[in-house]
C-alpha cells in the first residue's frame, strides 16, 4: 500500500536510508550554473597545485550536462562518518601519528559506491531509465550539487556542512535521465564564524570558501609526491595522512551524532594512535598489509614514511633518531631527504 501512495522520490529516500545513507535529496541537472566559473578562477589561481586531473576535465566538472548530456536530475547522497572521538585529541602527543578521521575505517570509495549501485538498481526496477553513479573519482563537483539539492552548504572551509551531520559526510551522486521532483536547495549558514579559517595550521585559506591546496596539509600529505616545502613542515605537526582541524572546529558538529555514522567507517584500533617509530620502519610489504582496504593505501609506502619522518622531526624526540638514521640511505630520494631534515631538526633541539 505504501508503494502506491508514496511518491517515487519519497520511496527513493526511504530506500537510501535503508542502504546506509544518512541523507538523500534531489537537484535538477542545471542547478549550479555558477560552478564552472568558480572552478576556472580557482584553477587559474593555481590553487590545485599538482592535481592536473582537476584541470584536465574542468569542462565536465563545471557543468553536469557536459559530462552527460542526457542527465535531467541529480540524486545527491551522503553517508555519515561522524567520529566517536575528538579528532584533535592527539595534537600534543608528539610520539603518536595522526590519521584523518575519514581514513581510519574502510575505504569510502568502495562503501559509498556499493550503496550507490544498490540504490541505482532499485531505481531502475521502480522506474526504468538510464543513469550513472559517481563517487569522488569522477569529474563531478559534488559539494555545489549537494548544496543545490539541500544536503547542506559549502562552508568557509570549502567542504559541505550539514545542519544534521556537521562536516562529516561522504558524498555520492546518481545522474539520471528521469525528471524527478527536486528538493529545495540550502543556503549558507556560516554567518560571521571564522573558526575553520583560524584553525588551519598552514594558513591554507587565502579567503573564506577558498582553499589553496598547495598549503593544505591534506594535499601535502596525500596528493603531493615530492618533498614538502620546508616552511610548511612545522605546521604539519604529527599528521601523517590528511588533516581534520578545519572540519573538527566547525560549531555545526555539535549536531552530528556518531551513532548515525555508517558502521563501515568506525576507525580501526591500530590507526587510532600509532607510534611514529612504527611507521618509519614500514617497508612496502608491511605497508600494503596494514593499509589493505583503507583509502590510505593509495599514497604508497614512500609517501607515508616521508610524512612520518616530518612528524618525527616536528616531535623533537631523540628517541626517534634510531628509526630515522637508516632512512638517510633510503632508495626513495624524498624519504631520504625528509629523514635527514628530521634528524637535523631533532639534533637542533637537544
């Protein structure tokens, strides 16, 4: 009976919830006409750093119909990964490494895509029509689309903020040729708050709502392959994969409930507070074993050990010198340079 009385859109949202999504709303395909120009300004300023893939398909990112001319509606979905612990708790624990909250559980690409495919199959059974599913790796501007659909708004830290889930949502999209009834978009609720801007350890925000990836710790520890600029290393502290500071200080997080988080994203115990010395000792085989099924695996052993060496240097802890010294002769030149820098940094503080 419910199937006969409820709209397709409402049944879609009910099914999304059953599949583990915390939010599901709909936007028309032409809902973000300003996105292409905003993206072009960001790229022209060089804020994407080495992420050439952002520029390579900029036209498709800026306009959904350029990616797929037949799209009429965009279903935006969010999965919560709200943490049960304070993401900033290890900030002053110098011998421990910090992993971004999102990376401590299962790889969100796999989890979200599985949910998207299941929802897509359900939708085709209910109302046949062509569709495409996307999560992160495709040329899709998820955050502006999520705001247009009403999941939240793009905050001053440039990420999505939800009144119900704070800054802790993974986003996915289903493009469909169906003409679904759209939801009302959301508006900016940041007001005069600048908490995320002032929290950034490397001053990565040239202005509100704009992030310069070249100064962002998440970019530097994950996307950037070469030596990390020396003037930014102190700000990295003990972070070895990503950074949560701008997200963690958002006042809207007070409404986020860790109980609403998808269980796949509950952090693994071994990633909660690993010792920096253990990360410095990783070889390729050990790295692959430890980070199997994790988004962390994409950076490889060399970048992880590079990051751990910088964290070691920032710790000023002489107990890490025995773990650093063998890395001076590491086959990877970036690792070797970071180890030498870290040894010098520690020695200067002795």
